[in-house]
C-alpha cells in the first residue's frame, strides 16, 4: 500500500460517523442515525473496482484505502462506522477494516467501499 509521505498527501476531508444508541421508549436500546464523531484530513487511494450482482441487479462497487493520521479517535474506528466526504456528502464509504499497518502509530489505513448500502 502506498503510504502518505507527509501532510500534503492528505487532500480529502472526511467525517467519520458511528451510529448512536437510542432508547426505543420501552427500555431497549437500538441503533439510531449516524452522527459525526470527528472530521480529519485523509488520503483516498482507489483500488480496482467490481460489479457484483446484488438482488438480481448489477451494482458498481469501488473499494478504497483511506489513510488518516493516527489519534485516539481514529484508533476507535470499527467496521460499524462509515466515512462521509465533507465536500460531497453523497460520497459515503463503508469501512470494512481498519489497521495500523506500519505498527508505528503514525497512520491508520482503512479498507472501505463506496457504492454499497450502509
């Protein structure tokens, strides 16, 4: 994977969102709407896309590697989260994995897909 060499490579702005747990009125907690937890600069590296058949329809799926600087909030990101482009909110990335690849806590690399339901 290509690593950012400095802050100049982080050209995108992404909102990282998780679902808030809300009370359903009967004492049970359920997943609510997505809420932005933090916003940061990121690098989006597209990977070869695919066109899987979902529900008898051809759907274009574009995987990306999202690289961000490591911080306490970034290390808390799980596959239940999503990233939304701050400049174009219709671009939603579903996070499929997050890892500290270089083990130096400098950057967090996340595998994400665009074009699938969240």
